């Protein structure tokens, strides 16, 4: 029967070295036993040393990709990655309202893990107003959460308050990723606030390595894959955390400097056909 294979979608840019963006998402989808589709928003010329050029897709082309997938596939969950500007964010939000692609996992690519902004102010406001209210799960890093809320997250109490503030923006479930930019730290603590009001910390070891490209992409992609298979939000988040920890702990030697995480350190899940 057509479309019985579990299908999920990433709406993202692609990196030419395959370490992050759409490729990291597709690696994650594959390892978790789902078929991954991609709506391309941008293409980046980059390697382990850095980004050297980028090209954006037009909104018309993004619309045509949405139309093509909706006419043929049965997308059961989707996620966003790099969305370059306000017009692109608004266009993606329009299409996600037009088509039912299942739960949305929003990876808000606002800043790097070191706090460097990647998004202009008008795009930032469009994200808050149009895309966050559509999110089933949102996965901001520490600095993105600070930018979203305008808060300085210098205590557990403020992190908890920030997660609630982000939930109040419309996202149903919040995964606020802890800082992981200090060579002196020994653990990473993520705070999870669920739609039900249940909340908990996910704690894992900190790994001092330069092989971390694609960490945030992969976390949100694994959550997406699990939701597409019908797994609960809490279980999907816990599976994703374990997946990423394993991929960071077991380094892969690709590139000379800031390399990718090792998706293949995880056991591959074989897909189960769905009705």
C-alpha cells in the first residue's frame, strides 16, 4: 500500500560538507527508521573550517516543494532548520498552515551555541509571531532562549521561567538546551517543559570535543522521527537526548577542525510500516 512507510520532513538548508543542516537531519531520520524528505531553503558552501558562501531558495521554489510533497507523500511529522529571513519564515508558516504535515518540531536557528546572532531583527519577530505558535516542540539553545525571552539565564529559576515564557508564545512543549561552551564544565543540563505542565531536567556528560557540528539539528530531527512513528513527546525527547550524547561521545574523524557528530555510533532502527 502506498505511503505505509513512516515519512518525516525537514525544512532546512544544506551544508556542502554534510555535517549539519538537512544532511544531519536526514542521517538522523535514517538511523531512527523513518524515510526523510527535504524542503530546501538554502545551500551553504562550507567545510570544517567555516562557511564560505550561501545561496537562498526563492519563496516560489519553496512553495513548489511543499505542493509537490503534499500531492504525493504522507508526511507524519516535520521540523524546521535554517530559515534565512522574515519573508522565508512567513512563507514556511503559510505552507505549514495550508498542509497537514503532522507535529512540527521547531529548531529556531537564531544564534550559535556561543551566542553569535544568525538572524536579523525582523526575521526574529516573524519567527515569534508566525512560526512559534505552530510548534509542537521547540528546541532553543541557551542563547536562543535568552534572545527569545530577553532574559539573562543565570540561574535554574530563570531557565524555568524562560521555558514558561516560550511556552506562552504558543509552543506546546519546550526543550531548553543547556550551555555547552565551557571547557571547565562536566555536564550539560537541558530543561524540558511539557504541554501538560510536567517538567524535568535531562542531564548528560559534557564532552570536550570539536566534533559537534549538527548536534542541534540531530536532536530536533530525532524528536521529529519519533513523533512521526507515534512515540509520545516525552519519550521522543529522551530518545533524542541519548542519541545525540552517543553521537558526540563516539567521535568520527571527518574534516580537520570542527567536524560532525557520529550518527552511526547509534544502533540503526529498522522501520515499521504504518497504516
